[in-house]
C-alpha cells in the first residue's frame, strides 16, 4: 500500500485509488469518495484507523482485532450478491501490522440517518425502506451471516430511493470464531436487541428487532428507549417496554409485533415482509403476530375449547331437525325440537296415518297406529 502526499485531495492508495472527498467517518475510520485510476470510475474507500494511532504499541490485541474485523467485513460482503447489499470491489492489505482498506461501490444518495435529519418518514415510505433492508438481511441470513448493527447510519440510499445495507464489520459469520472480548460492547446500544445486550449471540430474530427499532425511529422522529447515557440506554432496552408509536398508523402494529423481548415470539422474515408490503401499498392487513382477545365473545354462547388448545372457541352446533342416525360415530349432540316424543318416527304429524297400522312397524311401536298399545 502506498500513499502519496499529505493533501487528502492528492492521496493515492495502492497506486490506484485517488482520494477526493471525505464522505463520513467515526471512531474507527473514514470513508472517502475516490477515483479508480485504472478503471476510471468513482468508488468508496473505507480507511480503517483507530482513534489512537499508537494502539498497536500499547494494545496489540486490540489492533489485531480491529484488523480482523475489517477483513471479516470484506469476506461477508464478498459472499453476498444482492441489490440491497453494498458491493465490494477490492481489498488493499499491507500485511500484519497494518490496517486494510476496503474499496466498495459508491452510493451517492446519502444515508438513512441523513434523510431522517430532514424529518420523520411516512409509514408507507418507512415500510418501503424496511422491505429493502429486510431483503438484504434475508440474503445475509441465508448465507449464514448476521449483521448485528442495523441502524440508520448503516443504510445508504441510492438516487432511485432503493436502500443498501452496508458496514458488516461486526457481522457474525457461521463457522468463524468470535471477535468479541470480555466486557466489550459489539454494536450500537440504541438498536441492539435485548438478548444481545444480555450477552447472548441472538440470531436472525435479533437483526429483525434492530430493523423494527430503526423503522420506529424513522416514523416517530425519536428513539423510544434512548437515554442520556449508554448505560441508561442499555438498562432501558433490557427492562423497559417499548411504548406504542403514535405516528406510525398501520405500521405501528407491525413494529410492536417485532419489538417483543422473546426472540421466538417475533414473526418470521416472510411474515414481516408481507406485513410491510401491506403498509407500503396502503392496504390494511393483520400484524405479523397472532393475538388473542381477553374480552368476552359477543353473540350466541359458544362451547368451551378443548383442553390445551389456543385460539377462538368452537361454536355449539345449531339445533337440527333430526337426531343422530343409529350406528353413527359419536359427535356433537344436537338439540331435539320441542314437541317431539321419543320413539316417534321423523316427519310431520300429518304424514303419520291415524287409525291403522303402518306397514313394517310392530304393533307395540307407538307410531304403528294412533295411540296403539305399548309393549309392557
């Protein structure tokens, strides 16, 4: 890796990528807009630098972990080929003791965080963004990758409005060793699922929590569990319930169905996508979870449900005109209409002959003749 000059506008990485403009950055590096001098195209170059450039001297383990995270992001992105996942072009690696550079596609529409600085989103707009990010997460989960840091800053917006998920630096990749250390916080406290705050790896359902919390923030204009400090925010995520949104409309039920503490109770990605599609199109559909009402049912009384079952109770069958046929299998007992005597053959009274015996009926049967003698 080579760098020419100190002026950012004149720096050239690896003799090929000329840095032009700083696009953004954080505590662990900077993202530049650069020009590929070989292919003559614009790219995004991610420069990874720790806040303290002497980190490798007093904390070599921390420097090694940072380097591994960058390479892990490159491997994760290389395994994904999806229109809603940022594309990686090249890795510039100078070997041990250096920090790699990632060369990725340039997404010029800014991030979702930049969009939210202009104000909240409408529920259909947020649902559309959510479906795009969900599609990226489903592709990652199918490849054995969990993102673990879904938040507005990691969602880029293409000029046509399509979202692109980026920053897989702390992704959990199936079959690789973990990069966490004791006491470390991996992820953003605001958007971490409760199980990950508790120290569990979580899973695909944990990424869905982060997605739902991001959409909640997008439509409400504020984060419901963010507090003054990171510790207070983590405590709120662990112990406080998420208040129902007030601006989300039909999207509110969808989000509240995901923002539950039990990962097993959250909907699947397929069910969540269908619910978001209904909100995006303006159709009102059920939330991606099943709820049971505690209010007493209205209308005719119903028979109790069988023991150990859930859901709506079965109604008692309506009274029928006839009894159960002889020899039939046991089933619901139908009510017998009033005014009919046991043993009288079915049918209207006018059809029964009076004064004479009906053919085929024994003399002792009450229906053989009107009021005939009964068998003792």
